[in-house]
C-alpha cells in the first residue's frame, strides 16, 4: 500500500524520521531545500517498493519490500565512507560534500517512473527523469541534478559522470548496488528494522 507524506508544517520532522541522513547535511538552507525537494519529487512507492526486481545488482535487503528506501540509505552510507578521501585530495569542497549527500538521497526518486506495480523493472531513464524534475520543480543547486542525472554511469543510457562530485555519487551507488556486499544503513527506521532485523547499522 502506498504511504503518502505531505510536505506541510511537520514535514521536516517526518522526513528526518525516515531519512535521518538529512540532518547530516551541514548547510541548513540546503538541508531544508532537500527535504522539500524530496516530497515534491518522490513517488509514494519509494517507501515500499524494492530497489530492483532481481538480485543481479542488489543485495537481499534491497530486493524485497522497502528495498528502494533501504538502498537509498545504503548509497548515502557508501558516500559518507568515500567522501572524506575526496575532501583530503581537494577534489570536492565542504559544500560540494553536502550537495553529494543530497544527490544520494534524491537519486532514485523516479526509479520506476510515475507508478510501480509488483514485478516492474526500473525505468532505464530514471536518472534523467529525476534530474529533470529537480531542475524544473526545485531551487536546488544545479550540481545536485547534474549528479543525479549521471549516477548510473555507463550502465544505462544516461550521461556518464564527468566531475569528481558526479563520479563520487556514481561510485557510492555502485558500491551500494553490489549483490555480494552489504553497506550498513544509518539509523534504520523501525519499518526497515522490523523487516530486516539483521541489517547492519552504519555509524558516522
């Protein structure tokens, strides 16, 4: 069953309960813009659908119920593990680190396009769909949409990453999309924990 949350008075609390990763975005204005963008752009199936219909590129936690939500949290955790190296190398700035965090949370908001039914396969252009929505409906820094648009790298039909930030978001998604490895999730919601009590937890 679809689970709708509306971006109203208490929406920031609601989104942080399900995606506490948002609270790790250091720039307060960007954090709130990201929360608003998420509720403008995500489809209701985001909270319940799997990240994929097979185990070819995802682990067992991501191919079942609430897998897309879980996968998104894993991508964020993988990004957090990688981004410090990019900062130390001078490849991204502190603010770009925040932009990447936001891109990771928004990268799959159109995974199945407008609707999802059991057994559906991901839309091949879901990266472009999500980026187009962010550009048209939000005031987020354009580098967020650019990273979302290129997160698939060479695997689908969309454009490949070109900047260090885009490559970093792509690598985080690849890392979290490995069937024989499991990235921990940050503060898993009770609805995820109840389905997958053994899911590892990430700490930052």
